[in-house]
């Protein structure tokens, strides 16, 4: 890792005199009666925009530099002409499909002929695989013979429908894992890419899948903590973001202003934002509590933006609770966004002074990656994959409680130069570890290792 420059760390219980002075200053401002403000009704787009074209490899040069791009082309060159198939359970929706939409054209441009296919199945199959998914995350589930039969029946149908003549086959997640029986007698190499946390799986479901998984040539997990002990080689690939996607590309200042105007966000005052589905595990109520505590000392607005409430009964309840907790405070702006809000989310993240992710549990936490990529001072809970991204006091601040979150909001709002240094470090950390181009390089290296084991 490069030397990112280590800023001086804040100490929770001892602020510098300058910091105290600026907090007192802010306190006076916060204490001054503000001109009466009313909550504005946000204008939210009701139609999805057209999908933008996938970027070309050369488009990444301005981000990762020519030498990194040349290196990627160089390490991929022995694989020219090899054919790769990726298989996923869904073509749309979900992070895996989004990632494949970007990864597949990149590998293809490196002259590794890559395609991806989606398995099919009836409702019965997807009900079983959804139950498997939850059970593998540790949920209760009784694995019946009927569930096994449904899984195997649809796996067989997919096997018959699909051909596997490629040199390398990558199967994503448990739903299509049974396709491995098509490997028999072929010289191809098969990888199982597991995106879910397998640290505490339901024992029955894992016993059912385990023998399939061990027929692969390698397994890839997103974190050492998510992996299982297996007899096959395992690799660690962090999830990644595409810096050229709508969610992450650079935006015109004018557009950012327009989004803030539409959403009733005042850019002349500090903005603290959490982007998340309205889900208890994202702790929006904890964020509002932290806002209320910090607001006694510093003036700022809180933006809580996310979707998932209209199609999730629990999400609707959590959204309502958040609205009730916010009351009629015009400085708490709660936005329920439709699923096609990538550009708006990007603009909100860029307009923010600080980004918070106060999750109680988390997978990897792509919202954190997105915030760090935008060089935003980030305060996030030390759960799931967040500590891999937020190195405390270096690329952001880790917190363990509402009080800690409130304290760090107050600290960062009064120490902007420290926040700016965290932001710069955070962006470098993402650039080195969590970009799509790094991910493509990891695939290339794994394919090379597997291909050479043929010799
Ligand atoms: N996101 C979104 N719309 C929303 C809320 C979140 O597009 O209303 C995006 C967010 O920008 C991120 C992803 O969904 O890219 C959430 O991923 P994360 O790993 O943070 O959490 P998850 O929702 O998968 O638990």
C-alpha cells in the first residue's frame, strides 16, 4: 500500500483548545434562533432514465493511470483467446448482476472472450434458493427432501439447457452451484464465487451444498471472515465499485446543485448523509439520535436517503419510525428514493460534508466504498466489511455507539482539515483495493493460475 499520509488522530475525550473554540462558536451559532425554515417537499423522479453505455478500458486511464492500465493488459495477455462463462441467478437487480454488467465487457476487451448467462427456474426453485440464501446467512430452516428435489430438478434442467465448452467457468452464489456436475470429463476450470457471508451457515443447507462446492477448482470469498474451511484453494476478492458508473462518476457542480434544490437540501450549511435502505440493521433511528446529540453543538442538516420501503413491509415501518423521530425538524431530510436514483445518490454523496454509515450489521458496505471514493470524511460502525475500508483515523472514523457517532460528527464538522485528509486517504485506499479494474486484475491472475495448473 502507498504511504497515504497519516493525519493526527482525534482523541474522544480531549479536544484541542482550537477545536473547543470552534465547537463553542458553532454552539453559539446553533443556539442562535435560526430563521424559520419549513421542510420542503422533495421532487423525486418517477421514471427510470435510459441505461448508459458500458465504459471502455481506455476510459479508466484518467482514473488509474496509463501504467496500471498497461499492466492490466500485460498480465491478461497470456489469456488472449481463452473463453470464460460466468453464471448468475439473476440478470437484473442486486449487486452481482450490476458488477457482471461491468466486469464482463472489461474482460472481453482484454481479449478474454467472456459471456454471462442466467439460470432459469420456477417460483418453487427461487423460493427454495431464497430460503437457502437466508439459511446460509444463519437463519432457521428445515431442509426437506422436497426442497432438495426442487433444487436438483431445476439444476438438471439448467444443465441440459446450457453448454459448458469454455476454458473457465465462474458460478456465482449458491443458486447455480449444482451446475458443477457439468464439469465431469472436461479439462475446463471451475470457480465458485460466493458473495454471501458463510461464517455461520445453517448446518443442513451447508451439508447439502458442501460436496458440490468441493468439486470446484477454487472458491472465491469477499472476506476471510465469510469463508469456510474447504479442501479446495480459496481466494479473497473484495467487492468493488465502478468509478465510471452513474453512482460514482464525476458530476457537474450544476447537476449536484439541481439535485440538492430538488430535494430541499441547503448547500450553504453542512450536510451529514446516510444512504441506505430503510432497514433496522442500517440503524436510521440511531443516526437521528446522533444528529440530535451533535446538533446541540454544531449546526448541520441530516439527510437520510434510501429506497426499499415501498416493496418491503418492514422497510415501510422503519421509514415511518424515522419520519416520526425526525418530527417537524426541517433539518432532517428523509428521502425515499426509487431504484433508478444512482445519479441522485451520487450527487447527494458529493454534496455531503460528512457521510455516515451507522449499520448494526453489514455485509461489505458498498455505500462506504462509494463515500470514500468521493473523498468524503466518513464515520462508520465497526461491523462487517467496514473496518476493511475504514481504517480508523486514517481513511475514516470507526464508531461503536450513537454517542460515538455524535461525537465524531461534531469533531469532523469542527476539524475540516482533518476530515479532508481522511477523505484523501479514503479515496486512495479505494483506488488501490476496491475498484472494478482491481477486481478485473484479480480475475485475470486467478484465471492464469488455474490455466497454468493444466500444463
Ligand atoms: N443504494 C441505492 N439506493 C438506495 C439505497 C442504497 O442504490 O436507496 C445503493 C448504495 O448506493 C449501494 C448499495 O445500494 O451501492 C447498497 O450496498 P451496501 O453494501 O451498502 O448495502 P446493502 O443494501 O447491500 O445491505
